[in-house]
C-alpha cells in the first residue's frame, strides 16, 4: 500500500486537497489530510481525513510513506521530527532572502538574472547604494507577501521614500533616524531598483511556478505575470494585484521582443532550479521564482520561494505534484525491497 498524507495547519481540506485526493485515487495511492493536532507521536498514528464518496471522513492510519507538508512552525518541531523518522517530507525551507542572495552571488552561475544586493547593517549601506544607483529597493529578509517594501530615490538634494500607497520627501538628515528605526530591525536587504512596469505604469513580476515530476526532474507548471494594479512597487496578488495570460501580456508590453523573452523564461524554468538546488543538501520539490523584465527586455531575479501558491491552476499543479509522489513512492519501495 502506498500512502501520502497532506499536512496543513488549516482544519478543513480545501480545493487543492480534494483535487489531489481524486488524482491519488486514480493512481492507487491512499491519500489523507491532517493537521499537527491529529498526530499521535507516541503510537506513530494519525487521525486523518479521507475522501470517501465526496465526503471527508475520519480514520486512524500509521505514518505515511510521504508527507506533503507546509513549512514547519517552531511550535510543531517535535511533530515534524517524529514524522521524519518514517516519512519523506516534500517541503524544506530555503532560508531568508539574505541567505538566498548570498548563495546566488557567491556563484558565477546566476549572472544572467542576479540583481546586486546588500544586507543592511548600518545607514551607510543604504546611502552608499543610493549614491551608486540613485534609486534603491528595500525589502525584509523574510517574505511577508509583498508587505513592508520601500523605494528610496535621490534627486539632487531631495530624497523620496515611497511604499505601495504613499510617498514622502525627506532630507538626508531626516532619512538617517528613519533607517535606524525602520530598516535595521527586522533585517532588510537593499538592491538597485529594477524597473519592471507595464506600459500603463503598473508594477509587475513574472512567476515561474515549477515542480519536480514523475522522473524527479524539474518541470514548468505555470508561467504567469502578476500585476500590481493601483500599486507603486509590488505586484503581490495578496496586496491587491491581478494576473494575466503570459503570451498576451508579453505581446502587449514588449512588442516584437515578446517571443525572445518567453523563450528565456521557458529555459529558466528548467535551468534555474537545477542550478539553485545544488546549494542545498536536501531535495526541493517546488519553487516559485519571481522575475522582473525591464523595458530593454533584461530579466532580473526578485525572489525565490519554496511552497508556492497555486490558487489559479489547481489541476495543473496537482497533476505534477501527484506525479512527484509517484517518483518518491517508487524510490521508497525500491529501497525497502
């Protein structure tokens, strides 16, 4: 019997769990949904939810072969540790933005997309970048769904500090205490501002949603632009953005250059995760790679995320995800025999 459990903190299974349950049933995989509270670490059992005739019903089962897990919260560490004695966990952390960009900058393999960065330890770190680039982006080391991101721009003696909805003019003397108060705790990184704007002036990024497939190889699930409608800086959908089909978006914003940009994005879906995964001594299952494209058609890396969302394409994501379950399950059972 091949078993997969989906571990989430939300009590009730959603559309993703239901979609995966149907696909697992088709592939002769026993699938169930559970939360940390459902785990009995003493007896290594789980009071899981199983989809039967369209309804979720409770049942007791031992630890599964594979756990499709959300990133671990510290309070649940003992539960994750217990599960890992038996089960293969699919999702592992990457570390904060500073760790990720430090790894990328130490390698020569990412010069095609890497934007310079600096971890802000003192006000001079920002002022130096501001002198060098005139316009810089500040974002927290740990992701916060596009929140608390700022742009600072210098124009002669005038300095402008802006977030998604407001803009303030400051002197350098005013800026220094603000840096100490706002950008040193928690930690921020600083980058030259990479202009990724639609022709209408809306910020956008392009998400490459990639997953491992039935061969354990990286595969594109979806490429889609995220557009920050009514925003100044971010395109995060949770902060009030929208999405678009990739081809029509590129045609509208990049004219004759759209095919070349799309070709490079398609190549990055495979080449980037292959290169990136080498930094870690454990397997990654999925990545959300966020890229900007400037008016010249140059591509710049904004962020790399594990555990990317799939709310606009549940079926496509679930199909590749279940194929990866099969890969892991086949490997597990071959190792046991």
